[in-house]
C-alpha cells in the first residue's frame, strides 16, 4: 500500500474522436481514468489523484491531487475533444502539480495516456525523463490510439530515461474488442508493482468481465460455476464434433490416396472417434498432443499426405487438449491406439455399426448438449458415411437418402 | 570561514550520527545500488568500496533531519579525487527542497571542497549560522572533475547538541 500522489494526464486531442476503441477513444480513456482513480484511492486512503488535460486550448489542470473520488469523477464530465496534445508541457505541469502536493511524504507518480502522434523528438523526451528521474517521479505510459512510426520508439525511450528500479511502466494497448480499461486492469499500472490495488483490480476484473465480452458465455464462473462448467463442456464437445466433421472429410480424401488406411473407432463419445480415425502415426502423436511441436509435426505429415488435412491437424491439437480434461476420453484414446493395430476386418465391422444411422443418432442424442438435427452433426454423419462407402455401399445408400432430406 | 587550524576536531564536538532521525532521511538523484546509507551509516562509510553515487546527473540533494536540535560545527566529506564533490551548499532547517528551488534560497553555508577536504580534512562551517539546526540539506552541485557521476564515500557531521527534552526519556513518576 504505497503512499502515492498521482497525476493523470489525459489526451483529449482530435485524434480521440476515433471509434476504434469502443465507443470512442476518449470515452475509453475516461473509463480507464475512473478505474485508476478508484484503484489508487482504495489501495491507500491517503493516496491523492489529480487530473489534467493535455490538448484543447492548452494544458489545463482539472483537479489538483485530492483523495476525494467524487471530485475527480465530476471533473471528467463535460470534457471537450479537440486541439493537439502537448505531451512535454503536460508532463512538466504534472510534475509541478506533484511538487506542490500537500503531503510531502507521498511518492510522486504521473500516468500519461498517449493516444495521438508524438511530435517531439526523442532527445527532448529523454531530457524530460531524466528530470523526472532526478526528482524521483515515477512515470506510467499508456500507449494506445495512433500507431505512428517512431511513436513507440519515442515513448519507450522516455520510459527508459525515467525508469528507476522498475517503478515506471509502459503498456501498449492495440484497438480491439475488449475495452481499454479491461486491458489495463491486468497491467502493473493497476496492480501497483504487484501489491496494493490488487483487491480492487480483482473485483473490477470480475465485474467488467462478467458484464460483457470478458467471459465466453456471459456467465461469471464466480457467480454460477455449474452453469459455466456445463456451458464450457458442451462448447468443447460441439467444437470437437465440428473438428471431427472436418477431419472426416479430409480423411476421406487422404484415404482414397493411400488406399488401405487403418480406421479404428470406439463406441464412446464421438470425440475419441475423430482422434482415433487419424493415420496410426498421427494418432500416436495426438495422444501426446499438448504442445505446438506436435501440431507442426502433424501438419508436416498431413502435407506429405498431400491434402488439406493440415488444418485438421491443428484442430486436432485443440481437440486433444479438450479431451485431456476428460479421463474417460483419455481411456478411450488409449483404446483406440490399441485398436489401430487390429486388422481391417474388425474395423470394417465397427464402421458398419457406425454406418448405421439410427444407432449413431441414438448415441448422439444421449450425449448432453448435442442436437442431432444440428447441421454440424449432420455433416459428421455424412462424412462417416462417406468413409464407410468403399466397404459398405449398400448400407450407405439408405442413410444417405435420409441425410439429404 | 574560521581560520582556525582544522587538523583535528575541537574536543567538545561530537559526531552527530547518533542524532540523525533515520526515518526522515532522504536523498534525491542517487543511484539505487549506491544509496545514502553507504556514506552515512557507521561501518558502511568506513568502507572505501561503498559510495553514494549520483544517477541521472552529477547533482545530489541530501536531506538529514535530527531527532533533536543540534549545533553544527564542521563537516567531513570524503570521496574519490576526481568524482568527489566540489561545491557543496548547506541549508539549515529547510524541509523538502527540490532541485528546482535549491537556488531560490541563499544557503546557510557553501563549502568549496579542496583535494585535502576530499581526503578527509574537515570543513569548518559558519558556526553562527548553524546554532539551531533541526534538519540539514546538503546540495552537491558539482564534482572535482566535472564528470557525470558524483561519488561520496563518507559524510560526517560534527557538532554539539542543544539541551532539548528528549520526549522518549520522559517517564511517569511512580507513586509509592
């Protein structure tokens, strides 16, 4: 709980009208500022925060360092976007404001949001940085918005000049679906060098993420773990099914080229089928697949087989990671490895069984979260039929007709 | 400055190290691996290899509060011949100075350190200016050779205490 006085420098230049950070860059910035103020005041009640704007008519201090959160939030209202950002003057005014803080025991920190292009040269920024370091002022830089060539370099140089014992930080936030404030929460700017605002940050993270976009299913695992788990499992199964479908299609082409390709399958979940349906070599690898090397190896194999199963190989990685969670599936995987050494005849029988449309759909229906009428499931079935085709032409016809309905 | 022989310290003067309030000691622009303790603390300051070094440029600002009021008589600043400090300004009873306002006030005394002083010869100060010192600010403006880093191996303050009540020593009178 470091006792700190912070000055936040806001960029309210014309470049902040851009909407690449939702809703506008300026609004995203304002949200981030609110979050930071809250975190700072919470981590230590004696902390003070002040705000100044760097663009507009000129550098203007909106509120001098105060621990009154309401005052800070109020001053953020009604800010106009316009003008050009004066970074050098902004930092120097911030330093001055910190110098005249009431409690001299507080450590000095400046947080600057750099969203517009930096027109100053590196030398000037380094000089400013050295002056800050000399007066033991820490500087946090939030680099977002305009990706000017040279801007990153200048900003990094500024940080290097200021940085004393890792007390200063820089974060680069590219535009994307997640909000600027969400991206900031995990950074040391929020967590305050590993301690301090972490409690607030964790709460903010949970709130922000639970609300929109943060979690996959819009359900916060903290609030409803069972629901979140059920959703996640069904999602994984669905993904596995889709991968299986794609794989089968690729397999089919590969099989035709290679001729007699060993196919093994189990009656368990379809997921294991897809894994075991690969070529024996690839199959062995899929069992161990937890890292990228294997995926690349698979890709190489697939490419040597000369078809589009490369993409299937990568999906294979994802899938086996999902299966790794489930012990039953792992067992089934092992079974399928053994199966692959069996002769063709038994495989054919198995395939026959699978080719039986009704049997398969009954299995699928019993699996949770699977809708037999789902188009991806249908694709899977279709591909399964295709691969059994060379051996079981008669049986295929009837199911195929059903598929085409 | 007094023309008195400065080969030794006057007998009444003591090392004021015991009266330093360590909780308030501050130093600006020091390099983090070479902190003020290297120059001030007993043991560290005797070690030739341990120096207080400046960081971004050659200036240093050292703030030393005392636990009681003292009179400052003389000061020893020891350092290497080339990177040791040259111009040293002393301010009595000025709190929380920064590099920007260090030139706004006239110093209580200025010590221009010669090579002798750098070797360990004490610098006598204007005793009349340091009669009632609660805190001392030492501003090292430049060094002997003009290099980018100033190194100080030892700082010793000599003086006497003024009779002040030590609040910690106050005890409640026992009722018999």
